[in-house]
C-alpha cells in the first residue's frame, strides 16, 4: 500500500511522521524542503516526492493545507488532482474547510470513483505528534470502517460523524467555541494585569474557578510567560471563526458571542499578530483604550 501526503507543516507533519513510524510507505510533498526533511527523517519508509505527479498513483492520498482556497486550487478544476487520481483510491483530507467546499470535493470524488473521507483534526500539533489528535471522520461508513485502523494509528479518538459535511461543520463549531474561550481568557487576564494582580497567582485561581477549561490550561501559562509562539496561529483561528459564523448565518442562528470574539481576533490580526499564537489576542486586548 502506497500513501501520499501533501502538506507536512504544523499539523500534517506529525500525522505523516506517525504513518512512517508505523512502517507505512509514504511519499511526501510540500513547498518547504525543511518540512519534508524533518518528516522523512523519522524512518526509511518515508520518501520525498519530486513532484505532485509522483502522487497520482498512490492508494491513499492525504492533504493538510492551511486555507480552503489552497485546497480548492489543488484538488478541483479541469487540472485538479482529483481529475488524475486513480479510480478506487482513497482521498483523506485533514484540513479545516467549510461544508460547501466539502460537498464540491465529495461530488468530484464520486464522479471519478475516488473514496473521500473528510477528517479534520481536534487539538494541537503536540497532540498530533503523540498520535493523540482527535479526528472527526466523515464520509461513507464503509469507507470509514476500511480506513479506521489507519486513522487510529495516527490519532485518537477517531470519531465517525456521518457525512463529510458533518465532520467539517463539527470542527468549525469546536474551534468557534475555543475562540470564545481564548478571547474571554485574554480579557480576564488583561483586567487582572491592569489591576495589578500577580498573573501566576491568578492563573492558579482561575483553574479552580468556573473559568477552568482546556484553553485556560493551554493558553493561560502562555499569557503568564508572555510566550506567544504559535501552537495554532491567530489567523488560522480567525479563518475558522469566519467560516463558522457563515455556517450559523446560513441556518439562521444569531451567534452574537462568537461574532464578537471573531471581531477581537480580526482586530489583533490587523495589528500584525496573525502569525503568532491565537492567544496573542491578549496583546491587542490589553493595549486597547477603554471608552465609555
């Protein structure tokens, strides 16, 4: 079985390395030679693809790309990869996209007899490196069951969501909730800082309060340590929150809290913080002038 993997950055790289570590034959393609070298260094079964054309005959193709437009340009259209993959092969995408694009990809796969699974991811690159990354899988159930052992070798838990559209929508909603938590945490810490609280003491208290959350445990220490190196970039979270708000608007749900959080991340991005961790929204909030 030959696997191809396009996009071995912060999230795709750990998944591809887990495949190689488990002895799978994996052809790697990325625009970054450093990302390729890091990935194939973990085992002899990982090889560099000289071009995307080298991947067209694989049995299973993974993609992990940062933006929906990147995926659309790569996979769809008259010259897209989906026009060239062999029939009967599997295509597994672990990017974060909207349900509309998922439908387009799924339809293109059906026309070419390609078996598509949308498998967005749930947590951080660190979790992915340890094969502890939640995977929200969507597609035909028989295809999922065939690929389930492979997916479980690179992530956990692997949750079958039903359709590919359902998997991506669940991912977006999860990230929207995470964004609200991060914005609220950042606001609380900004106030704590302004009134002179010891930030490390406040973090200890917050973990014992009703504000405790997974995001507090990950992002609270980063605020205290003034460490804004990216676990998940602010601009990527902003993209997910934008897509999620579009989903809500399409079905007539007024998600005011999520929209307000999205605006906080937008302001931070406009201040040049987009490539830092999502919790860099704290920097924008803590320097805002308060107006009556």
